[in-house]
């Protein structure tokens, strides 16, 4: 052994698993490598030659931790065969232009519009014109929009209809349509309106109207295939004083809206066997089974 070998013993090799590329921060790679090199110069390697290289990770506990069980969402039976969209009805529809939010029409609203109509007619008469402004109905007035109370036909009815579809097809799998069908809800009136203009203490009624159906399928020029799926829902308006309707941030309006949705959804459920007959339980299938 030479003197140089005695003074400077051979340097141990750096394991491949401790390459500087394993460090998370590129700024500290040089410092970490030098520190590791200095440790190896000042002392012997304590680990056995065949031992696995030390881990540089400071994360993880040694005991395994079980992950929380993932919640499984409830699959919709009808989602891939039937879709339900909602929109406000168009002005040229039988229901007229629908309301996105609650519309409040008070006696004072009608009084202002009536005065304006009268003034226009008087002015027209003075100018010698023969055209008079026609009459109007209180349902047509814009009134005041209550933005915090959306039309239930847009907000709640699609979900309620989907629930009824799933409940029906759960019991009648053979009734599922072979092809996808897009159902459309048209939201009509969502209106809180006075009953009597001449009565200062008049009651107010909450009106709601919606229609659900499948738009006609275009087959060619001026040719359409109309679906038998069509239903209108217009519950009997609930009546109360304006103060009762407006109390506690329109609490009575909100609860009544839920009742209207439930009533329409029940009518919808009753119509499903006619729209989507189950071949396994239809009269013709029963007769075929007997023969």
C-alpha cells in the first residue's frame, strides 16, 4: 500500500438511487449533493452493501391509511334515453310569453296603465285620429319582477319529472324507448295578481302554467312527425291576501310552488303508461301469452 492510498482511502460509490435528480427542488440539488458527499468522506457507510438505498422522502407514515370509500351516485335509468329541457314559452305560443321569475301585478299597476291608455285615446281624438288604443288584460302587464323566486317550471319541474320517469322505468324496463327522445317543458305564467280592481282589500291569486311535450320531428320539406307526448298543467290558483303572500320573504309562495310542482309531476306520472307502454304488461302481450 502506498502512502497516498493510506492517507486517501478510496471513495465509496454513490448509489444510483441517490442521484441529485431525485431531489424536489432544483435550487438545492448542488448543496444536497455536496452535503451527501461530505458525509460519505467523514465516516464509513453504516448500511450493509446489499441493503436498499435510504429514502429521501419526508412524506408518508409507515402505517397504511385507508382511503374513504367513494360515494356511488345514483344512476338515472332514463337519462340516456330521455332528456328534459325547460324554457319560457314563446310569445306566439298558446300560453303567451312565459315568466322567468315571479311577476307581481298589483292594482296600482293597472291604474297607471289604464290612465296612460285613456290619455292616448283622448289625445288621438283631439288630433282628429280615428284609431283608438285597444283594451288590455291584467295578465299582460309587466308588473314587478321578484328575482329571488324563479319559475318552478324552470327550476324544479325538470327534476321532478325525471324522478317520475326513473320510478316508472324501474318497474317497466321494457317500456324504455329504443331511440333518444328530447322532452321540452314550456314555462308559462308564474304570476301573483289581484282578483278585483275595485276592491282595495282584494285577494291575490298565484297562477302557474306549464306544458311538456316532444317537439315535432322533421321528416322532410313541410313534413313533420308529431309525438303523442303532450301534457299541460295548470293547478287551481291558491288565493290569499298580498300581505300573506309576501310575509317571511314570500314563504307562502315558495311552499305553494312546491305543491304545484308535485301536482304536475303526479299528472305526468299518470300519463307515462300511455306514452311508454310496457310490452310485457300490455293487453296484447297478455292475450298472446294465453294463446
